[in-house]
């Protein structure tokens, strides 16, 4: 009986992974559709909604693929540090990586309190 339950769990996990992949593609397509019209004030909420969906789906997909949320966040942190060291263009011209690093660090400090 345990083997049958395990097979059901594996099948459910595969179906969930496939569903998350299709949701990710749908949201990316939606983002492209919204951006075709340019960054107008009316679409800011739609862009924020779509980007938050993409981030959420990526976390959930990683979890279904065997990664912990901490492992994903560690990789994000490492990529930010590397971008700072290599002076990535978004950092050099806009300071986005520094700002993101500060944001993530302040969010972690708030969570620890």
C-alpha cells in the first residue's frame, strides 16, 4: 500500500510542477502583453501583480523541485553580491542591486524581530 501512495505522491508532484510551469509561462506572456502598451500609470498595479505572481511561482516551483526557500534566497543573495562585485550595468547606472540588497536585508531584520 505504501508504494501505491508514493506513486500517487510522485504523480501529483509531477502534475503540480507542470501546472506551475504553465502558470509561469502564462504570467510571463501577460507581462509582455502589458509592457507592449508602455509603462503607464494605469498598468502599474497590473505589472506589480504579474511580477509578484512570477516570483511566487518561482519559489513554489523550486520547492516542488526539491529546493528550500532558503536555498533559493541564498542564491539570489549570491547573485546580488556577484553583480555588485562585477559592477553589473543595472548597478552601475541605477544602483538597483544595492537597493535590492538593502531591501532584502531590512526585510530579514524585520522578520527576526
